[in-house]
C-alpha cells in the first residue's frame, strides 16, 4: 500500500510539472507573439524594442531566484561565485536577444521550429572540432529535423501571417535563430563547466548568477547613453499600459516556468524534462496556428511533423541509452 501511494504521488507530481511547464511557456509564447506583432493603442504603434523583454525577464528572474535561495536553500553557500558567470552572461544576453528579434522577420511557429534544431550545430561542432562519431539513428534524427526546418523555411507563408510581421525577411529571421542556438551552446557548456568545478551549485545559484550578469549587460545596452533604446521602450510602455502589462506577464511566466523545470529535473531527471518541453513546443505551434491566426499550409504541417518526429526519436534514443547504463550498473 505504501509503494502504491508513493507511485500515485509521483504521478501527481509529474502531472503537476507537465501542467506547470505547458501553462507557463505556452502562455508566454502567446504573449511573446502578441508583443511582437500587435499594434497597441489608438495610434496603432508596434513595440519595436523586443530586446527589452530580455532585460525585463532578467530583472524578474533575478529577484525570483534571490527569494527562492533565501526561502528554500542555505543561502547559496558552496556554489559557484557570482562573478564566475560573467562570460556565460554575455552569450546568454546576446543569444536570447537574437532569438526574440527574429520575430520581427519570421512567424512564431517558424521561430519555434528553428530553435528546436539545437542538435544540428551540436553534432556539427562535435564532428568537425572534436572528431566525435555519431550513430546512424542519431544522423536520422538530425536529417529529419534539418529537413523539416528547411522545408518549412522554403514553404510559402500565408499573406495573413506575413502582414502581421514588422519586417518580413525569412533569411535574416532564420539566421538570427541559428546564431541564438550557437550562443546557447557556449552558455550551456560554460554552465556545465561551473557545476563540475563547484558541485554544490544549485539551479537557483545558476539562475541568480546568469540573470545578475544579464541584468548588468542589458542595463548598459539599454540605458548606457542618452539615446539608448531602453528609454524609448520605457516611454512606449508608459504611453501604452497594455504593452507594459503583457511584458510583465511574459516575465512572470518565464520565472514560474523555470521553477517547474527545476522541479521536474530534480524529481524525474533531465530526460523527462526534455520530453515535456519538446511536446510543449509542438503544442505552442498548434496553439499559435489556431488562436493567433498563423495558418499553416499542408506542406508546413508536414515539416512540423518531420521536426518533432526527429526530436521524439532523439528522446527515445536517449532513453534507451539510460536504460543500458542502468542495466550495466545493476550487473556490476
């Protein structure tokens, strides 16, 4: 009975994590698309300074992580020192800014698909720089994802979707997304290095350090000189309170979503978290298509299925690898 109760509890916690991640990030995606495409107020102006969203999210997540460390941990003792995140903070500031700026040039579903192809630069760098040899199934995953993204990019986008974009330019939009992935790769590698050097580093330590430096860099970029774009962004929010409210909700969704991701990883591991976030991206595309007026053609839906088939196959391969490692441990 005790084991049955424990199993039910884990199922409940998993369902809670799935619901939290999906709700936070799907709604954040809707807000992100709204802020980047909507015309606000009686003057019908667009919010052009999308990089301001990153500064706002850095500030909210910085405050949030500081509160969580004070409430739930021992104050962050023994973790990586705050100054050690300075280099990862640079790429973590530039990368997301490029990803969100891409929404001026391509639709939200296109941005989600392009950012889902993280395995392509990882495998490319692994092969060319480190001489890593990958298996045939891993290449199949990459082929499906690369083929799906390429097919989606070459497909004709509906005039309704194009009319909502600030400056339609597919090559520039996809280029920004792939640069975002490249910077993310360096950020992740630096974070892994820090957790290896400082084993007591918690998820909250990382969140605090990354958002601290992100706030510093973005503040300099946004408000470092009299004509910096941050002042225009603040004036826009003052004149269009609806935009300011959407930005605040966007930031809160990001902070709440990170909490659920940390809970999922701590309770069920990174593989479960990857599965949840991957399916969330697919649902985000469906929601965007149905609710936000981004109709996809039959060919584009085929491309979406190709990409998420490749991602699902990759998750299955990782799961099989974990199973093999567990069997080896039991046998030794």
